[in-house]
């Protein structure tokens, strides 16, 4: 172990002649520990909420969504889709047709979006786990049924136990618009509600799920769909997923886009990344303020150790060596606080994960604040605090006038 590090460790753990230096050093270590622990806990809780959002999106959005590069619809009858259907990587493939429609129910009217799904969509949809009332069923025997988003249902008074049908309207693609009789240029279907679903704001406020054939009848299509939704089999590795996407993309050509879950919700995931980055920077700024105690304690320590500095100079140590000693001393204070903070922060996150100590008040889908600890966040916290501590220690230790005056 080199001389500057040995002396720095000795200064770190030895008692100082002035008790105020011990107090300030203790406050510095405690402050860095609290700041580091807070960084770990807050980032982990943020990860927890992100995982809930991601889980909710996985119930509404497929792993992959194939859409046309131009236009609104296409006919999914090609060798590429047949190849995808035969792949073991695929758990399910469903065809869907979406568009904006006018909705009428009794005396209530609004604009929303219908999503027509085929038999696979009806059978395999994870939306079944989010039903508030009724059942996720798009058919009752041969008759079509609709599943309505909770906000639309509440706003319009839709109830699956009522006998009033939902009326859906869409401009007839084959009819000419008549100013004298505008309703004659609209397609119309009536459908009974079978259930009410609640997943997230997007689904709850916009969507009505209907059979694919009902959507085609209303929108005026025969075999067309707006997208093919693909869900991967369980336990698939990222490499296998990438290989499947590359194979499908090569077979589809330039006429289609393959959108993973991040591209389907680009704005949501970007917002979550930016929010996490902002939280990290805010907490690092707070740690910089806390680290000012290290500056104070290190400056006072340099003044206290003037006899040691004189002795080191007599033994041949230059000012560069002396500066390194005190730079390491200041950095070690930060690193000690960082290590304590990492241990405490990880322990708090583990306790919250295991026992849900901090509860959430109100009606939420979870009882306690979620927390997900990621190794990358531990590295970011450790790296950020270590850098802050190093640069704070650098300021007084590189003050040549302070060292030379002693």
C-alpha cells in the first residue's frame, strides 16, 4: 500500500484534536450515506412503477405488431405470415382492425375507437384478467358482443346487464355524402355489451372491442386488417426474439413495419426514461450539496495537520504527495458514506419488496409502493456519488496556497 493511501486511512479513522472536525467528518459520512441510500430507494421505487406500467402495456399491446408502411389496411395472406405462424417462437397471432367511430348509447354520444379481433384475439387476450363487469366475450353463440372500456361505459351509462344496444357509426366508404340526408352516408351496426374492462387510461377512455367481422362490416372491408399482433412463447431469449424479427422482416420486405412494444408506445417509454434521468440528476445535485461538508472537514483537517505536513516535507515529500494524501482522505470520507448508503438502500428496498412496509393510501391496484432493484442503478448510484466525492475532495487538496502557507 503506498504512503498517501496509508496516511489517508489513518487520518480517516483516527480522532482529531479538535472535536468539531470529528463532528463535521461524521456528518459528511452520514450525509453521503443518506444521499446514496435515497438514490437507491427512489430509483428502485421508480423501477417498480415502471414495471407496473410495462405489465399493463403487455396486457394491451402485443410483443410485436405488424402494420403496413403505407395505407391503413392490408390483407394478411402471404408466405411471410404463414412462416411466422409455424415458428415455435410464436405463442399466438391474431388479426385486428381498428379505427375511430361514432358511438351512441341511449341518449349518450361520443367518439371512440373500435378494435375488432379474430377468434385467436378473443381466446388469448390478456384483457380477460382486467374485467370489471361481465366477461371478455365477443360472441354469444353466433351473435356479436362488445367489451367496453370502463371510462366510456361510465360516461355513457353502458351496463352489460341492460338490454339497450350500442350503436356504432362510420362513414360509408362506398356511399356519396348527401347534405340533405347525412345519415344515409353512414354505416351502422348495433351490438350488445358483454363486459366492461379497465386496464389503463388509453383503453378505458377510447376502446370498444368487437369481433373482427363486425368491425369489417362497419368499416366496409372484406378481408383487410389494420395489424397482425404477435405474442412470443414463454421463456424466449432476447437472441431468439431478435432472430425471429429479422426473419419476419426479411420475408415481409419494405412494405411493412414490425413494431415492438417500445415502438408501439414510444412516447410512454421515452417519458419514463426522461423522468428517471431527471430524478437521478436531481438527487445527484442534492448529494453535491451534502458533499460540501466534506470540503469543510477536509479544509479544517489540512489546517490541523500542519505539523504532519512539516514532518513529511522534512522527509522529502513534495507538495504533490501531500495534496494526494488529503485528496484521498476527502474521497475516502465520501466512499465510506457511499458504501454505508448502498448497504442501507439495498436493505430498505429488499424489506419493501418482501414485506411491503410502506403502504399506498387509496384505491390502487397494489397495496404497497413497488420496488425493483436493478444492478445498473446500483452502479449508477455508486459511480455518481464516487465522482461527486472525488471532485469535492479535489478542491481543497489542490489549493496550493493553503498547502504552501502551512
